[in-house]
C-alpha cells in the first residue's frame, strides 16, 4: 500500500506536469493566434479604409481618428471583438484584456490614437495587439494544495504586429522607392487621369499618381480628395465593331470628368494560363475568367518601363454579342443583378462593406446578410499606366504601370453601355522608374504580420 501511495503521488505529479503545463503552453499558442488574427484585421481595415490615401490631411481633419483613434476607433474595436470571439478563445474563455496600439514603420508603436502620428503613418502604418488571459484553469496541480482552487492565478499573453504598406512616395523618407506588385489584378489598364471631383474643378484632368515619385495626385477623402470618388469604367473601344475585337476610339478621350465621369480603360493581355478561384457560374476561360477569378500569372510590374502588354483582340464591351466580356464577368463576380451583391457604405467615414445574401460568408453561415465584413469579391485592383495627355491609337505594344487603384464595384450595366460603376477605396503609386524589388500581396496596399512566429 505504501508503494502504491508513493506511485500514485508520482503519477499525479507527472499528470500535473504534463497536462497542466501542457495546458499553459496551449493557452499561450491560442493567445498568439488571437493576437495575430486581431492585428491582421486591424491592418486590413486600415488598408481598405483609404487612410493611406490621405497622408497629408488625415491627422488634422479627423478622418484618421475615425479609423484608429478617438473614443471609438473602428479598427481597434474590430481587433478587440475578433480577439475575444469564440474561435479565438484562450483556454476556453475570451481574452481578459486586449490592447491595440499604432505606429509608423516596421518597429511598431505604442500610440493608442493614430491621429497623433505623422505622415509616415500613411506610408507604412503598423498595428500592435497584445492579448492577455488571466487566472488560467488547472486540473491536477491543485490536488497538492499548490493552488487553492481550480484556477491557477497564472496568466498568459501574446503580442502581434501587422503592417499595411502603401508605396506612394515611399522614398520621401530619404530612401528609394519600393514598388508593389499585387496579384489578381483585373485586366483593365486605366490612364493616369483622375476623372475629377465635381466639388473642386481643380481636380479635373489631374493625375492619380505622380510619375516621378509615386505620390498621390489628389490625396484625401471625398469630397476633398480621390478616396471615395465615384465614376464609371468603360472600354476605350468603338462600340458596334467586330465581335471579339477592340478598336481604340479615335481620338481616344481617356476620360470625361465631372458627375458621372467615365474613365476609359484598355484591355490588358492576359497570360493565357487559367485563372484560379473563379466564382461559381462564371466563365472559367479567357478574358472573363481573369475578371471573375484570380489571374495570378499576368504580371503587372509597377515602375518597370514598357513591361505590360495590352490586347485589342478581347471583347470588353457591347459589340455584336448581347453583352461584352467585362460587363458579363463583373456582374457574375459581384452577383450584381441578383440583389445579393455586397454594398459599400461610404458615409459616415470610414468605409464599411456590408455583406449581401450571396456573399460566400453568408452562404456558409459565418455572417449574416448586411453584416460588416472585411473582404468582398466587389473589391478589385486595376493598374494605372503612364498615359500621355490624350490616349492615342498609336500606343506602344507595351505600357508602363505607375500605380494601382483599389476600387469597389457598385453596379454593372449589362444592357446598354457596359459601364462598371466603381468607388475608389485606395491608391498606390510607384513612379515610372522603380528599381527596388517589389512588395507582393493581393492588394495594392498589402498587409502582413511582421512579428516572428
């Protein structure tokens, strides 16, 4: 009996060591997972809010504070909510505390209000999230009276830092331009011409980005800047021509400004490799697949002279077919026409995306119809090329990409004009002569974790 008692004590001690210590390690891993997810969420919201498109005014006019400062910062609230969500429980319970701070540059920062930070925050905003869970449960160790309850009084914590990066004027701090190279770019090459903001005629005929350093031509939030501006995309092709062909309009208008302005795009030459992740029910081949899915193989090398081909053999508009490739695929991608498409809410700032009933997350039961989400098929990236004052028919076979627009597709006209109505969510420029290796991502303002695993 004495041997059994000694053995039993030894076995329980080993169980306490293996199970209770293992539980603490597991809780630590769960806290890190919650911190990682929360930091990425906050950085993602900063990216799609257009904050990086307002580098000069945001800290002064209050728009930054609405996203990541003030009394109820949107990004901070979203990070805290996600860190304490059921899927991110730590040891079976939500985190006890979640702290969100901001900084500029990859070193992170300790500011709870991002509006106190300078213009560098708009180039490389970082968000740091610390998750802490106190009074972790124990199972065997309390038998030895090491603890007086089933709770240990021990806590675990984890910290994660994520960054968003906008290449616009990234060389202004004394270094050289670092371009971006997003994936899944839609094949609509647009001229570097802002259709204009009707509240300020001076914006008409201006550039999206400066070709020398990639800085934003009209920084700021609508109605004082580019972010939130609404216009129509339409192919720079003569309607009614031969099927499956694009004859450039002569002389090419490039754009028309003011209310209901139209920005004329030139169809890009796609790689020919099948696109990935094509939305169910959409065409899985050719130009339409590059719109309705992720064309990962066509490279839009920002800042590299004459590196992107355009293609006039596609049918991007209404020609002899009932509807063109662009309108058909864009409507299919966004579920437009079914009433189930996502919606971009632009007022009050910051922008919010409300899920439509055909959103995959709604269909899977993850969120409900009209819930706010951080991703949508309606968010697309389109390349900006270094266009002359008036786009002509005698364009070179290759053009230079000088930046990217991130836009939200609001509606698609599949019956008459083929217009794709969009709202600008963000912009990034990279000049016409960037030499550094590009930062890759699925967005023109990519997001990543920068803390070690």
